[in-house]
C-alpha cells in the first residue's frame, strides 16, 4: 500500500481529463519532478503584491526535496507560513526552477515573485 500511487490516482479520478476537438500545444506553468510531492494550490498572495503562493505537500512520509519547474525564472522565492509570513525552510532558485526542501508529511508554502 505504501508504494501505491494513491494520491495521484485519487487526483486523476476527481479531476478527469476533458477532451475537446482541435489542437493545442502542451503547456504546464508548474510541475514537479518528485512523485511524492503534490502541487496542491496556486494562488495570488493575499497582500495584492502580485506574488504567487504555491502550496505543496509530501505524500510518502520521506524527507527530501522537490524541483518545481516554472514557466519563467522568478526574481525571488521564500517559504512562508499559512498566513503568508516568512518562515524557516529551504528554497533555492536555479534558473526557471525552484528547489524546495520537503519534510515528511508536511505542507510547504512558497511565495514567488516574478
């Protein structure tokens, strides 16, 4: 059970793919390389600064990190708490990617300025 992709299968079930006639190029504004990390929320910061808040969570009970691929390089990124105030945590910008430390079974919020 611990190795089953339950979270991914549940998300696929709850958010089915819709097909429409026509063609589009594939595009993803946000993705992660870690199978055990889910990007759960993408929203504007509450302070109306224009920054984005990403909320991620770790699903397998393992400490690690995740590389979040963005559509463009950010100016800055930092971990924030649920009130969007700066907090302890590790975030590194590497070009268009943001590498986030992911503690086991935790939610991590990242504030990103483009």
